[in-house]
C-alpha cells in the first residue's frame, strides 16, 4: 500500500497529498528534485510494479519483502542505487517484549522508496523532520536517508529506557527476596540480545555513511549524520551495559536464593533442636515411670515405703533431668553459646 | 562416483545427461565454456584418475578425501586453480543433532569439480539454480562457485531454525520447573559450537570473494555473492546469539533447580514443625500419665480421692498443655507470625 | 548562569572579575588572545543568546543541554569550532554511589565556552591551573582544553579510590562470613560499569588529541596532554580491574554462602544423630517396661518372683541396650569413627 | 648427543649413517647443498662445540637449552641465521596428561641444526618425509623446516583426539549422575590450556612463513607450508572449542550435583513425613492409654463397667484417630494431592 | 639517596666508587661516554637538584615521585630525553602477596638516571650485567636501558613461579575436600590481576623498543632486547593462563562444596531413616502395651487367661511388627533396594 508519495524540489514539498505512482516515476526521469515514495507491507504485485518503474535490483526487492534481516546499507553498483535495511523497535511494557519492525530504503539521486513492515516503522515523523529543515532537504535524497535514520534511532531510546526500567524492577524484586524472578531476568536478557542484534550491525555502515564512504555529504549534513551516529553509539553502549547487568543480576539472584536456603536451614535446625530437646528429656523420664509401672510382684513388693518412692521414683527422675542438663551444657545445645 | 558432468557454454548446458570423464577433460583443453564435474564419495582410484586428467594439486586432492576440515577458499598459484572446502549442515530434529557434510570444489577457468561427502551435501539444487540464471552462467566457473555457496548457505537456515526451536522448548521446560534438562542444554550448546565452527571460518574468505580478491566478478555477480555473504553473516550472528542464550539458560536452569530445593526445604520445615509440635505436646503428657501409673505403694495410697485426681492428674496435664502453649506463642512456632 | 568570563592574552588574564557577555563576544572579533566563558546550568534563553553571539552549531548546543551523553571530542568543520562532552564524577561514600556531571566545551581559536551540569563539574580549578602556567596559556584555547581535561581526569582518581575502598570492605565482609552482601556487590558492580562508560569512550579522542589529530600542539603542551592521557589510561585499567574483581567477589560470595550451608547441614546432622540415638535407646526400653505393665492376669501371675524380675525385667532391658550398643558400633554411629 | 648428521645435495641424501661433526661444519663452508645435524638433549660442552663450529648466537643457544618456552620463529640478522622454537606434544591416555617436548631449530642457507628435548620430539619422521620428496628437498634448508613443522603439527592431532575422547567420557559420567568428576574436568581444562599455549603462539609466525616474510619459498613449497598452517589452525580451533566445552561441562556438572541434592531432599522429605505420621498417630494414642493406666483410685473406681471402657477407652482412641485423619486430609499430608 | 654514580666510556666503567653529583653533570656536558646515576627513594630536594642539573621535564620528575603508575616508555621531544616507568615485583611466599616496586628511568645520549622505589627494585644486578658485556656497553645509554629491563623482567619469573606453586597448593586443597579455600583462591586471583597490570602494559612499548621506534639499536643489541621481549611475552601468557585457571578453580571449588553438601545430605538421610524405623516399630508396640495396661475393670476382667494373653498381648504385638515389615518392604525402606 502506498502511504505517501511526494515530489521535493528546492528544499520544499511541491504538493499536498500523495502523488500517483506512474507520475512519480516519470518525475524521476524528467524533472529536477526527487520523489519520496512510502510503501507499507506492499504485496508482491505492488512491489514488482514499483521495481519495474524504478529499475530496482531483484535481490534488494527480495530483501525488502523478507523479515528479520540484519540492518545494512549497501550500494548496487549498476544504476548507482543504494539499499538500506533498518530495524525499528518499540518496547511493549505490558509483555516486556520488544516489537521489531523493518524499513527498507531504496535510494538514488532522484528517488527514495521506503518499504515498511511490522511495528514502530512509521516514517511520517521522518518526512516532517525533513520538511522542517529546507536547507538539508535541498541536498537531495541523502537528506531523506538522514531523516529516516534519525527517526528510527530516536525510536530506540524508549526501548532502552523501558528495558532499564524493567531491569530496575527486577533488581528490586531480587534484593527484596520476595520471589526468584529467574524467568523474567532470562527473558529480559533475551530481549536485550535481540535488540543488540538490531542495533549493533548498523554501527559500521553508519560510521561509513558519516565518513562519506557511500555518498557525498555537505559538511552541514555530515554533522547531522554524526549526531545520529552519536545516538546510535550511546544506545549500543547502553544495551551492552544492560546485557552485562542482566548476566550479573542472574548470578546475584542465585546468591539470594542460596541465602534463602541458608536461612531456611537455620530455622529448620532450630526446630530440630527443640524436637531433640523434648525427646531427650521426656523419653528417659517416661522410661523411668514405665519401669516402676511394671507389674513384677517382687518389684511392687519392694517399692512400698515413702522413702523408696522419694529415692527410686522422684530421685531417679531428678537424676535423669540433671544428667541431661549437664550433658546439654557441655555439648553446647543449651545455655550461653 | 560421478553424479553429473556437463559442459556449459554461452549461458546454457550443452547436453542432457552426464558426459564421460575423458570427454570432459578434452573439452577443457579444446572448447570454449566450462565443464562441471560432480563426484560423490569417490574412491581413491576415481579421484586420482580425475587428478591426472585435470592436473589437480596433491594437497588439494588429499583434503578433498579427508573429513572434518575447516571451511576455506584458497588459490593454488601454479595452474591458477582455486580450491574450496565448504561444510554442509542438516538438522536432525529427532536426535537434536546436526549432521555435517563436506563439499570440496576445484575451480579453474575451464572446469568446476565438486566432491561431496556426508549429509546434506546434494548439489543438484546448485546446478538448477545456476542453469536458471543464464546471465550469470555466462560468467563462467565463478558463477558455479556462487551457486554452490548459495545452496550450501541456504541450507544453514533450517539448522538455526531447528536449534532455535529446540532452545525454545528447553526454555519452556526450564521455566515450567517440570524437569532439569541440563543434559539437553549442554548437548544443544555443543551442537551450536560445532555449527559455529562450520560457519564462522567461511566469513573471511567469502568477504574476500565478494571484494574480488580471488577472482574477477562482474558487478552483477558481485551482488549475488554479497547476498550469500549477507545470509552467512546473519546465520553467524544467530549462532553466536544462540550460544550465548544457551549459556544463560544453563545458569537460569541452575537457579530454577536451586529454587526447587528451597521449596522442598520449606515443605520439609513444615513437616518437621508438625512433628515437633506433636512430640512436644504428647511426650510431657505421657510422662505425667506414666508418673501416676507407677506402682509405688506410698504413691497409690496418696492418690485415692477425687480431688487428688482432679488436681494431680487432670491439673498437671492442663498445666503442661498451658505451659507449652505459652512457650510456643513466645517462640513464634504457632499463632500469628 | 555565567560564572566567570575572562580575556586572556600573552599568557595572562587581562582583568579581575567576570566580563560582560556582549563585550566578550566583541573581544573575539577584534582583539588578540582568547575569551573563556563559563556557564552553569544555563537556561534556554541564555544559551541561545550565547549561540547567536558566538556562532555555535545547533546540534552542539542541543547536546550541551542534554544529560547522560557519551564523552566525545568532535570538530564542526564550518567555522572550525571544536565541541567536547566530558563527564565529571564524584564518589558519594555514604550512598556508595557515583554522582555524574557533564561539561560541554565549545572551542575556537578565539574562545572557550564551558557549560557545566550536575555534580563535581566545577571548573574553577581548571582556570587556576591554566593561569598558573603562563607558558601554556600563551598557546591559546587548546591549553584551556588541556586544563579542563586535566581537572576532570584528576577528579576521577578519588572515585576509583572510593570504589576500591568499598570493594575491600565488601571482601572483608564476604570472608568474615558475617553476612552475604550480594546486593552491595551488585550495586558496586553497577556503579563501576557506569563509571567505565564515562571513562572508556574518552580514551580514543584523548589519544587523537595527543597525536595532534584535532589541533596543533606545541611539544610542551603535548607532554601535558600525554600526562592527562596517562592518568586516564590508568583510571580505565583500574576500573576494568575493579569490574573483574567484583564479578569474582560475587562468585566467591556464592561459595561462602554454600559453605555456610554445609556447616549448618553438618550441625543439623549432629542434632539429628542425638535425637536418633535417644529415641533408639529409650523407645525399646519403654516398650519393655510397657510390656510388663500390661494387666493380663496370666502375665502378672507368672512374674512374681525375684528371678523373673531380674531376668525378665532387668535382663531384657540390659539386652536391649547391649544389642543397640553393638549395632551402633557396627554402623559407626557411635564409637571411634 | 648427535642422532643423525647428513649432507643433502640435489634433492638427495649423499651418504648412509651419521657424518662426523667436524666434517659437517667443513661441508657448510666448502660444498654445495646443506647439512642437517640432529641433536638430542645435548650437554653444554657438545652445544658450545656446535655453536663454535657453526657460529650460532649466544641467546639462541641459551634458548635451545632451556625448557617451557613459547613457540617462535625469529631471524638473527647477523649471519642470516633463523632460529625456531617448536613445542611437541603427546597425549598420555593413562594419566590424561599431555607430555610436552621442545624442538629448537637453527637454520641457515647451508645447515639445519635441530635440538630435541623431552617427549614426542622425534624428528626421524621429518627426515624421511623430506627425503621422500626430492623436489622439495632441492629447495634447501627451508624444506627441512617445512618437514619439521609438518611432523610436529601432525603430532598435535592425536592430542586433540585424546582430549576429545576424554571430554566425551567426562560428559557421559556427568550425565549418568554416577559421580561428580569435578577434579577430572578441571585437570582436562588445565591440560587443554597448556596445549593451547603450545599451539596458539605458533599461528602468527607460521602465517608469516607462509607469506614468505622470513624466507623465499617456491610456490610449490608454499602450498605445503599452507597445508601445515591449515592443520595448525584446525588444531587451534579444536582446542579453543574444547576449552569452551570444558567450562560448560563444569557448569553442567554443577547443575547435575544440585539436581542430586534436590532428589535427596525429596527422599528425605518422604522419610520425614512417614516419621511425622507415625508419631502423630501413636503419641496421642499412647497418651490416652497412659491416662487410663494411672493409679488414681477415684479414676479406677469410676472406670469399672464395660460401657465406660467402650466409651472412655475405645471411643477416645477412635476419636483421636478420626481427628488426626480429618486434620491430615485438610493439611494435605495424606490423601490425594 | 644516591646509591651509585659512574662514568662509562669505551665499554668500561671509568672509576671505582660513586662519583659526586656535580661532577657527573659536568661529565655529561664535556666528556665522551655516559653517566649512570642511581637514586633510591630521593627526597624532593635531591630530585629537584638532579632535575636542575640534568634538565629533566617537570612531568617526568613528578611521575618519578609518585607510585602505582602504569609501566610506560615515552619520549620528551624537547631535549630528546626518554622516560620510562617500570614496575618491579617480588613474591612474598609467606603472605602470598606480590610486593611491587617502581623504577623510573631518565635516558639521554649522555646520561641514565634511575630512581628506585619500593620492593625488589635493586638495580645493582643491572649494572653488573651491563659491565660484563663491554660490547653492548659501548653502544651507550640504550644498553643500560636493556640491562635494566632485562633485570626487572628476569625478576618477574620467580613471581609467576610462586603464584603457580600456590595455585597448585590450592588445587590440592580443593580436591582433597579438606577445606574450602575460597578466600585464598580469591586473593591469589587478585594478586594475579595486579601482576597482570604491571606486566601487560609494558608489552607494547617493549615491542616498539625492539623495532627501533624510540632509539637506534645495533642488530646485536636488538637481539638482546628481543630476548627480554620474549621473556615478557612468556610471563604475560603465564599470568593470563593463571588468571583463567583461578577462575576455573573457583568454580571447581564451588562444585566440590556442593558435593560435600550432597554427601552430608545422604548421611543425614540415613540417620533419619534409622530414626523413622525405630519410631515406626516401637510407637505402635508401646501403644499396644499401653492399651493392655489400662485400668478399666471390664478390660482387666476379660484378659485373665493365658490364651487371651497369647492372642491379645503377644499376638497383637507380632501382628504390628508383621504389618510394618510388609509395609516397609513394599515402600522400599528396608530390604533389597
């Protein structure tokens, strides 16, 4: 689907509304200035129509239709057409996932064709950004490339912010000890890696673009491209730092879990000690009472007086308690540790 | 075994069916165009016959017979013959293993000789791919090299997809907590490393090929080689990301196991508390009943009236229970925590 | 807010107190020497006033207003103005956090404009440092850049010292086994990473500055810049070493926690053994006494004599104890291990 | 000790048996061709004799006597003598250790002197290899260097195979769960690191040798050197992969150990539950029986009839059991989980 | 403090004993040859005296007074004076710590000034080494630099040996399972990192020195510098390997601790099983005896005959034991596992 198609000359958009495709192709041959044609999820027929009219390379058109490519900027030597694949990104706070989109850009002296796919790939902002700077717009299609790059790279900043916010939440959860958010850490790490793969491969071609390796840039435009490059480097470093941080959080999480185990073990040990104490006191006492509860006649005949009761009954119980007390003290189970 | 042998000229295969070996060698000397000879697991005699007829280098022929080589592209200066070793790969979903094969390519101006070994090394697709693009086929043997590279690198994509699918399964298992798939993670990591070793060393020679360091390429063919190169880079980055992911999954798995231990410890602690509670209540009570069950005559003589029973028997039991209740509350074993 | 604004010529400050902004801008056009204008957290109006008077580039001015940038030094080709972003740092011992500030520097042949934001960005020391070395001051604005860099990089040293001190405290805590300072280790690691990101990207531009890639330097000044560079490299290596150390401390902490668990398990095992011992001794004994306490008439009738008591009562108890002793010895629960 | 010393000319060994040292030195001055002198563990006197006769450099001779050096190839400019240190390796399957040896090579236009130390440094194979290729032997001493390199690098292959075999055994042990082979993993990792240090530093000089940076090579010989280089790169990559694998195995081992702990904890928990169940059932029951076994006359007077026995004795026991059953069900300790 | 000060000419020390400072400075201006002035921990006055007499640069003198610098070699362009900072190291076996020292070297055509600080920085050996090689000494001050480097780098070897010895001890302790030497591993790792930081930054300047980037070297002296460089590279690789090893030991240590926990858990489980067994056997038995010990008259009246005793008393006990036996077998707690 064609979203917008406009003719730019002398630093200005020449008309309101979208131009027709055929007219735009003619413009490129005849007129001065350049045409920017914006497509969204075009079907095969649409794309081969565009390919035929503007003389695009088979392989580039194939790339513009596939998804999940590496970002790249490359020159097709015949016809001096440039082709760029850029990955757009948007952070879905709810699902804690990054939605990726792709923008393919065909660029010659006379036209810019952008093909958008997936999330966050809206380029309307890029067009406005370009139109608001007539002095850059005058430089031709390369300025449009700058506007697209600038818009997309600006769109990366909220992603790193979103990731950073979630990493901070995860940190808070880990160190509060409330739960072990292993899965969340892992998934954030995975998102950060995907984002890294969208950002990192763009560094080298953008550096080359800034150096003027692909296209001639005025010194004015060069500074704007450098500005985009600076942002991209910053984003890249932030993602690298986040990945590192998440690896460390995973380890810290492990330590926190281990610590919880230690605490549980300590509590378990306390419970066990109580049990042991009780059993150790009362089992011997019960044995003694059991002993004197036996029905041996000889026994019952010989435990009739008060003194036998006091010595044999109460005394043996007291002796048992005393022995245990002494033993526990010595072993350190009770008393001052 | 010779699979196919064909003479190509002016962008077209010159005949149906496989040509005879002797005739093919003569072709290379006399005629225009080039010959593509395809061998599969050739025995030594076959290979030395080919070597003699086409003047191949001893060391290259030796390499073509051995297995588990590093992928490489190199020039034998005398005779201007190129020699490439490429590794093919196929993912066996069942065994979760990658089957590797190897393709050795001898390449001169006038001939392409391919020697296939092991899994997924079928080059019929490469021949068809080449024959369907007469404009490339006209460029000679280097186009055949492109077709072979393209076919093999395209064959890598299902491998990364298979690995990615299995990594996702592993993630699901880890975080469901159902089982600890340590061995599976490890083996996937191992497969990913083997695959990395098949893919990574090809990056530099393919980059050089694209730059034209080995052979002159038309700008048209160069773009097709760049396309292969782009795919290889993407595959390489995916494998790198997978290896990283699997290392992180292994750590996350560890955290999940630790967490299970914590849960078990918590449950064990609960069980222990019940046991302690029961023992702590009933052991003293049983002691008291035992005490009054002793057969000391003096004792039985003095516990005859109802009040003695009420105070000494029931009262001491109640006192024991009360003391425990007070103690448990204070220690926090029961009651509101 | 303008903090200071002075005119320097022939290696000397030309006046006391801050010059007015308009006068300073005029100076730059007419007079010899150069002007150093120092701003702190300027509002937008102030900054655009300065921009208009000194002809600064839009993008640079934008950068000077934003925070959390990468440190960089870059040349704006038109107008030969240099622009540097530098990050200042101060260690807050209490919170164990690094407070970052930023200094943006605009530099031409005739003026130096510094814009300060945030913590530890005071440049008064830089001015004094420069004024105390007239022989450098004579070289113009590049000497001011040196003074600023020198002051800021000198300010990094207390940060690494503070971090090192805290790392040493953490080590002491870890190995004393008193507590598991996982969170503290993690947060220090995070601070070290932030600091690394402030320091590391400055290495390359400072190296380039020393080589004379941006501006001509006298050999005298070059040595002073090299001195700054040496300090920065040392700081960088120290931060790298600290990050490595903190990763290792986290692992060591884990080992220490595991060790504590082992110790607790050992103690728990001891408690358990005591319990088992006591139960294993007294439960059989109590059973025996219970047996002879049963009220079967046939039984009580047959246990009337002393010998029956000695054999049946005492003997069976002794046998029980003996059997247990023999069994415990054999199983290794008691006796010499 | 001199093992062999031979004069080679026109691609052929000129005589059987070892030549005398003095005669060999003379040969180098007078005759055409070159001399290959092979020494094994020479004592100091022998070596200084050789040094004097052939004009070797002090530092090189010193190196040839010491052990545990980095592999290297270097040129001594005066006298145009090359000096190489190579490390040989052999895997001792029994001890799972690599035995290292060293070969020092002095190389001029007219002589090759090899000094062998330690294990697996036999160079007889290198001599045979060289003598079997007269066309290379004609190229002079550099062909001898090739033969030595080829022999030594070929000797690396069994080492990686041995290590790989042991790593596979270790994997099998880890995942069978039979034992925790931490020490074995560690020691294999250590061996792999030592081997890496023997192999890796040779990569750069061998690459340089192939490029012809040290010595002129015919294109024929260059291909043979490239072949050695290919083998060395393959070995190097295998060692790198093994080291990585062993690090991962160590982590997997850890996970397996943790898993065993979890299983033991589960079993322990089961045991504990049984104990708790038994105690919780029988302690109250025993208390009840104890209660009615007390000798309070008032009590015994009031529990004379069958109904009192049925209600007070049997009923209370049944009530206790019922209560427990109800409680256990509710708490989930028994019944369907 | 001046330790030694000598004038060297024609490859020879010109006098015994230390020359006076003033005389040495005059020598540098008038005479042929060069002066080597050795200072130890000089106070500020002494150093500024030397600075004035020999025309040293402020920044270099400042560096010579501070400690904990990065090793470096640099040229001060004006006056063509070189300045090097080198770190000395000595291993204190007792404390398992490395003592670092520093040697600063000022080097012109006519003088060498060495300033020593801290441990192991004795340069007397360097002087002797130089004096014993007149052919090198003739080359002037650069030979003195070689002698200093050689002495210092030779001093590194015992440090790596000491570290290696301690790492081996640690390995032995870890795998004996006697103790968990986490702290020791950590501290050795820390020492290895410090040492790495002393060694590693010297690699690049020494390589440059060998290439002749700083000073002209005769080919003879170049070989001696290469020899130092070889030693430094070997030391560097050993330290890298040690650091890697210590990281792995820390992980292995962790696995060993976990394994100990598993063993303790297994033993604990055994203890628990015994306890459970005993309780499960005797608690029901005691209940039965308690039952028949109750004083219900109806009960005692009905258990008078032998058969009632045999059936009710002995039979029920036997039944209880039998039931348990059957149950334990089925559950696998006893009997063949």
